[in-house]
C-alpha cells in the first residue's frame, strides 16, 4: 500500500508584508522635488549630500501623502498625515534625477512615480504589521534626532570656535542620519522581496552604525529569506546582544533553530519571546509548531489555541492545529480547521494538501483528489502534492496517472525517497519488475533506513523467484520495525 506523508510544518512569521505589482493598465502618478542645501563651516560633501537627500525625500513623501489622503481611500483609514508619511517611506523609492556639489552648495532633484492604488493596498497591509510600523517610526525618529543634533552643533560652532569634539559629534550625527535612510531603503527592498538588495542596504546601515540592533535584526530576516541560516543566526545573536529585551528577535532566532531542526533550542527562544511579550502571536504559533515537531501534540494544541484566542483571523494557526489534530487521529477535527484556514486564506495550498490527506484517511478519495488538484493548481511546483495525488490515483485504480504524478514529483525533487518507493510500488503493480527494483534501489540509496523500500524490493525479488534476496530485504525491513516484514518472517520461523 502506498503511504502518504503528512508532516507538521512550521509557520515561519519573520514578517508579513505584501507588495502589489503594477499592471500595464495601472494609473501612475509622479512627483518631482528639488532641494538646495547651503553647506556650513562644519559640512563636507558627505554631510551635505546626506542632509539634501533626507530633505528632498521628505518633500516627495509629503507631496505623495497629501495626494493619497485627498484622492484615494487612505482618507478612510483613520490615519494621520504623518502616519501615512511614515508608511510610504517603507513602500516607495525615490529616483535621483540630478545632483550637483560645488564645495558650498549641494543641489538634488528627485522623483517618485507610483501606482496610487497599489500604494494604498500596501499601506493597508503594512499598517496591520504593528512591529514594522514601530520600526519605521523609530527610523524616522532616529533621522529627526540626528538632524536636531546637527542643527545644535552648527549653532554652537557659529558662536564659538570649531572643536575636534564638535566635528566628531557632527560626523556621528551624519552617520546616524544616513544609517536611518539605509534602513528605510532596506525595508523597501524587503517589501519588494528583493532580499539581496535589502542585504546591501542593511550592510550600509550597519557599516555606518555598528550598534544598530534593528539593522542586524532585519538583515537577519533577509538572510533567513535567502536560506542562509547560519548568517541569519549570527545577526539575530548580535541584535539580541545589543537589545536583550527584543521579543521579536528571540522569536526569529527560534525560527532559525527550528529550520535547523533544533526544536528544543527553538522552544527556548520562543519561551523568551513570550516572556518578554505575552502577546507575541508569532512566538505562540511557532512554539506550537516546534512542539508538534517533537511529538508533544497536547502542548502544541495549547499554543495554537492561544494564537486563535489572540487572533481568530490567523489562518496559519488553524492550519497548524489541523495538522496537530491529524497527528492525534482526529481527522474530522483536522478537516474543520483546514476549512477555516482555507476560508481565511483561499490560496493556502498546503491547507488543501493536508485536508486532502485527512479526507484520504477517512476513505473519501474523491474529495481528497479535488483537494490535491487544488493544491497543485495553486502551487504547481510542490512535489509532495503530486506524490499525494498519485496515491489517490492508485487507490482509484488509475495507475498510469499515478505514475505520471510520481514522475513529476521526482522531477521536482530528485532526492525524495518516498516518491521512488511509491513509484516502485506502482511499477510492481504494473508488472514492471526491473523498473520497480531500480526505484527501490534509489530510495534505499537516498534513505538507507527506508523500511518500506526494503520490503517492496523484497516483494519484487520474491516475484522474480529470488527467495534469498527477498529474505535478506525482509530481514532488514523487520529490523527497522516494519510489521508486515516481521509477520512474514515469523510465519517462516526466521529471526532477524
């Protein structure tokens, strides 16, 4: 019999931002602004450019925010103009059209061109991410403080002699201003899912301010998205060392440990995140996933119930709780939660995949087939979905369709031993003994502890009248705990 692997997956919540791409029919509005800065005695090209860039961006964001509030549905969001201004800083990017420097004056002209409808959608989504909003507000405050310090120092120097200490303070304030700008640029690239450019921006922010905990935290996020887990771990370690009370950094470090399958260490970090912030929904959600991976399903249920209590609209919580119910043998409870997850997020392919698995467990193969079809429609690159659908096709007697799906699954993931084992079963059922042996051999090569593959290969050897090799494989399968192999050998009085 084919087996269906239904693994508990962790919902990783590093941040949740969406960028809506413009279409060819999009309405684009553009704004241009220019700014001229008169350098003071303490200024140089670097400081003059930093101030000019900051000011021209502020003018552009001010103009864009005014337009959004007056011409779009942003006016219905109950946001102040300053709040809209802060959010747009993380959503849009300014293009510099022209800049000049003559040792006394720095001139810059810049432009923003955006589809306002898409910006509005992004503002709405970003506005629900409280943590990200706080970070953008902190970046704005950091820039404002730097500008205030620079103004104070210029006034001080204008009435007294320029000192070495004043120069150092001024240079530090310039770096603070620029680091805040690079951090905001990094946010823009994050939202655009351009994580390599985000890394470059956060690198610049850290280069300018090596004590910038938020920059390390966000660079860790970018590394995590790029699957560079070790570098992400280093950045989260640094972020925590610089700011030991940052709940979100512990949560994200826990997620990296979970990705590395160190679930106990992940739980330790989630515990700390929850201790620092008892309302950290992501930490409860992820801790529930980690408990599930360790087989502690009752504790997983407690955490997932807590997430749903804190936010009944969190699709990932219902999804993970559904998997937990499935592991506890409550297929109907799992289906109910998958239904809710799909209601909240109709594009959650894994919810269809796992609901199909639950229906298959209940023997409802037609409904399982519908769900696997939908999962593949949403995500045609998921090898597990093809593997799962192949099982249903086989149960329905459609071995050729099953074979096609297993071929596709292996094409997408050539290192999945389960797909080879299942294809071996199909070949065996179709009488293709040599093809079946080839697949079982490959499964065993990839996973030497795959008891199913040994038992399947032994069964083929028996069909080929090679009893000696059949018994050898049955013994290995039995030693790995495969009951059918154990029963087969017991009947013959053979130990293993």
